[in-house]
C-alpha cells in the first residue's frame, strides 16, 4: 500500500526550467506501476525527489 501511494506521488516530478548550481546533472527519479519497490527504496526515491524540489526547483506536474 505504501509503495503504491509513493508511486503516485513520485511519478509527477519534473524540472521547472534551466537548472543551476549543479542541478543539471540530477533529475527526478520516475517509477512505473510495474516497479517492485521495497519500503526503503521508495523512501530513498522520495527523499531524492523532495530534495531536488527544494534545491533545484523541480515542480510536480500531476
């Protein structure tokens, strides 16, 4: 259940425009519904995407 909820939340990140300050090398991690994630992996992806949103201005598209 947790993995399914995180999949929906994580699949909507996108970059907001030209990235600066080292952000050009990093992109949001996307997952599909077919991916089998452990809770630990889902949590790491969530932390990565939230950090990118905070530091690199990634925006949720959905």
